C-alpha cells in the first residue's frame, strides 16, 4: 500500500447502488449515477466527514472513517468513473472498499492503516418536518372560549387533549387549512399560542435468537418503611413479562388510541421494561420496592408524536411516577414537550432520555432539553463510545448499549441508546431503593456510585 495516495480495492464496481445525495448549497453537490457507474461533483466547502456522509447516502454502504483523518474537499467534475472520482475527492487519504454478498458493502477511509478507520459515518441527518395537518393550540388560563367551539369554527377535529395544561391537538383537512387556521388563531385573544406537532422516530428493530430466560429473582414487597418507587416508562405497549417480573408492572395506560400487539413479536416497550428490571436487580440483589408504570404513546402507529409524548408524561406523573424513562427521540423541537418536561423536573422528578442512534453531535429531543439526563451508548466490550451513538455536547451519561431480554421462548438482543437509557434509569432508581432514598436523589446516587458512567453537567 502506498502511503499518501488513495488506494482502492474494488470488486464488481458496476454493482454500486446509484442514488443522488441532496445538495447542502448550490456549490456543494454530489450525484452518483447508477448506469453508468459515474459521479458528478461540485464541492467547495466540505470536510472529509461531510463527503462520506453523502457517499453513505448515495450508496447505502457502511462507511468507516479514521478519526484523525483530515481533508478539505474541493473538486469539480462530471461523469467520472466512481473509482477515479473517489480518488479525486479523498486526495491523499487511503481507502478500501470491501464488497459483501448479502449485506451493505463497507468503505474504510484512513491515513495509513485500515485499522484506524473506526468511526461509523452515517448519512446526513434528516430534519423532521412537522405533521402538515395538525396544530397544538394552547388556550389562555381562564379563557371563556371552549376548545370544542373553537375547533368547530375552524372545521377541525380535537384528536388530543391536555386539559390541565390548556393544550389541545387539532387536526385539519389538509396543510392549506392548517396554515389558514394558524393565521386566524394568531389574532384570537383567548389563544395563548400555537405550534407544530412533530413525529418522533420509530423504535429500532429487535433481533431474536435462542437462549434461556434471565436468572432474576426480583421480589416486590409491600410498602413498609420504604416508599413505593414508580418508574414511568413512556414507550410502546408492554407485553407480559416472564417469571416474577410481571408482578412489578402496574396497569398500562394508553394515550395514542387503539393498540394491537402481536404475541410473537417483542415490543420495544417490553424490552425496555425488562432491561430496567434487570438493572434494578443487579443493584438491589433481587428484592425491590420499585414498580413500573407503562404508558403507551405509540398505539398501533409506527411512530409517535411530540404531543403524545408530552401527554404520556403528564399521565405518568399524575399516576404517581417518581422517575421517567424516555427511550425515544426525534429532531423536532417542541415547545409543549419542552414545557411539560420542565414542569416535571421542577417537581423533583428525574428524566432520563435516549441521545439517539446516529453518530452525530446534533440535538435529539427530549434528551437535549435542559435538565434531562441524556444517555448515549458505549460498547460494553471496549468501553468506548458505540459507533452508532450520538456524541453531542448535550450528552450527560454513557452506559452499555447492549441488552439481552427474554420473551416468547427466545433471547432478544437489543442495541442502542434506548437500552442504555433503560439500564441507567434502572440503576438510578435501584440505588434510590437500596439507600432508602427518594427518586429525586437518584441522579446524585448514580453519580456517586457510578462515576465512570455519569458526566456531571
């Protein structure tokens, strides 16, 4: 291998996936043509990571970058064969492309050795767009206008309510009707404000294998000198847990309408509940006063919304939750969700939320809101930040990103910042239980007993 000049290993180069990466500006474009296998590029201000993000988006490859590799990309060409184009764009950096038969090809970009390429580069993060035909409407305290009358005058349906907060989710016929209603509401003296409702990302897929149920003997006890501590689990529906674990579950609440859980498919909420209980068991030695209150904010939907998450948080707290686990997130910055979380934290209720499963530094919400304990994932084998995990400045805690849970006669492997968050929530509330403390003391106890996983704010 020649150091200082790009080295390329290609097999069946004509099989490249050809998609176009969207331009960030008029002078930064990368278009990968499928037939023939050529590239058009007009790039003046990308660094090597930005370039590789667009390569990953264009090809579907798994792209790995040497963290120490530095290169400013400035090229302009058209209809250039892909191998030659990569050499031009990467300059003096080396790269190797490894074809795979039944999985994405892997591209390694490095200074001198392939082993240096350790950081997974994700495609450019998609910014969540608001749901076009929905509006969150907040009424002023003491308003004489009923929300039902207001919705009727706007030809809208009320599809979500947070009465104590004076917040309501309205659905309109289309985007044009929504925009018109927003203009009308801006001049309504009884309306405190309106905002968009944002979708949140679907929970990650779970992989099943063979194995045995976890060897846990958690034994919930009647409340004595200890206060019954309750974890509010804001997630998908939770199924029946194995063995004694189900006795730790309180009746589930639902805020997103109908739900239908397939018996043979583990839900994300079930995996998080079991991960929390496993973590509690490791801390307490198997006897705990903690229970989990599951709040389903997904229903039958693939994803949830910021309004439903805010509503789920309210329901959990009103039902006695002392600590909240939010193994979910998205890029939509919602004022109703931010305000709801701020009010919860003001009550002394700790909130733990997942930082996101993209190797970026941009915010994920609700993890990035002030006061939230944002959890990202480490590789348990190496102790290093997991290649898929968000590494933003808002992150507070690093925790193991792998969890093995048992359901339906199988052991399921769960990976990501979701189980890292559940692990952390379980450890925090378990420490509070073990020390006969309140849930509000959990973050301090976690920092005291697990300083290697927590980063002080």
